[in-house]
C-alpha cells in the first residue's frame, strides 16, 4: 500500500514589508533631491530684489512693484545687518526694477564745463545733496561725507557694507549706494572707489591677501553703481589693502576705522593720485 505524502505547511514570507519600505525610502530620496534642486539661489536676482525692497521701504512704496513667489519680504529682511546671497531662495522672484538713467556715450560724460576753473564750485552742491540723502547713516556714524576742495569723499564703514572676509554687499550697503547713485548718475565728475582693510591678514582661496579683498569690495560697489545708471567710464575701482590706514591698527577701534570703502568724487581735471587739499 502506497504511503500518503505529508503536506508541509506553506512558508509565509515575513519580509514583504521591505518592499514597501524600499519604495518609501526611494520616494523620500527623490523628494529631497527635488527640494535641493529648487533651493539654489540666483545671486543676481537676490541683489536686485534686495535693492528694490530697500528702496520701496525707504521711499514709502513709491518704487516699481515687486512680485514675489514663494519668498516673502520678511524672509529677505530677516538679517538686516548683512545678508549673504546664499541664504534665501529667490529663484521664484520676479522683479521690475526702476529704469536706469540713460548712459552717455563717447567723451560726453568726461567733458569738463566750459569754465574749468569753476569745476570745484560744483562739488559743494554734490556734498550738500549727499549729506541730505545719507543723513540717517551719518547720524549712526556709518557714513562720513567730507569736502577737500578738489574732491568730495564718502567714507562708508566696512561693518555696514560687508560681512567679515566677504565682498557681497549687505542690505544697508544697497540702501546707501542706491541713494548715492541717484545723485551721481546725472553728474559728470569722475569717481574713484577705494577699498581699505585693517592689517589683520587674510589667506583664503578667493582672497589670498587684503589686496584682493579690498579690490573685490571696491569692484562690488562700482558694479552696483553702474547697474543704477552711473556711467562706467567715469568710475575706477582701487584696492589699497591695509597700506593706507587712517587710524592705529593696534586697537579694535582703529581697525574698525581702517576697514572702509571710500567713494571719491573728483573735480574736473583733478589727478586721482594727487594729495587731497585741506
């Protein structure tokens, strides 16, 4: 008589949950990849939007409208002391900046007035306009405006303009430079932007020394002014590093004074390298 085979109970797969778990992890990974991809920042859009926001708030909202997608004004102004371009996602921002003043071509912007002896007489008028426009910053000891006879200088404290070791303009810097640009754009005087640092050495891949850092900061100011309608032919960017101090670097206060950007408006025919008149 044939033996009846025993039926073994079918083995139950207890690891089926791994399939669902793997699908979940894959979807989660894809989600974070997409989030990272859309979080990249366009520095140019950030600067334009920051500048326009500052002008809108300072002028009571009379500037051109700003349409912001996922970013809000609170996000942009969260770090009023100086916002680096990599902190906020502004790829969705659509900005309509105020139109720049038309640029003069050829030698028109460099042409001195018919009576060159009266060239310096125009500088006090520029000085008065700058003092009036920058009064709030002057009162906070962040900006100093002075007249040296053949030139007017605007000294801006580095702590207001840049973060330590950076050449990215802060929101305060954009506010100051926007006011300066509105005054200088219709003018014809030449402008020299000078970057200065203290004697604390810097050695990074981007800035091997204070020369590179000071020059980059001066160039940032020049680029911004040019974007606001100041004729590029009239401007020059110079980096002096630590070698033209106005105070003793032995003290904290002295080093703070030496870290600055100076914007020099020159009288017609003045040599930028000539010593200042007192």
